[in-house]
């Protein structure tokens, strides 16, 4: 009975780890979508978008051919419980988009 309990706990922990690591990968944007929609969605999430245009097509007709995530955007937030404590919080990311 003890072996069954340990095996069940190990399997549950492994499944939780796999699902936990897969969630951030699903949230990342992917190439191939409409450039204007991708830019709007990223900015709505608090990200900064830097566009590298590979053609003269307007954004409404361009598509994303490459996405690279850059550094974090951090903000200093004051802890209201203790006036002398400040926390660095990640509020977004920088994304570099190649569009054509």
C-alpha cells in the first residue's frame, strides 16, 4: 500500500510539473499572424513592441514572420505597508517583430 501511495504522489507531481511548464509556452505569440492584430494584442498585455519592417506593406496587410522576446520591463512599486520597502515587479516584456 505504501508503494502505491508513493507512486501515485510521484505521478501527480510529474504531471503538475509538465502542465506548469507548458502554460508559459502557450501564452507566447507565434509568427504567421496579422501584424496589426499581433502588435495590438502584445501591447494590450503591457508589452513594448519594436517592429522591423521587411517590406513596404501596410500593417493591416503585413504578416509576422519572426518574433523574438527581449528583456523584461520592470517597474518599482512601493509597498504601502512599509513606506521604505520597494519591490521590482515585471510588468511586461520587449518583443521584436519581423513583419513582411
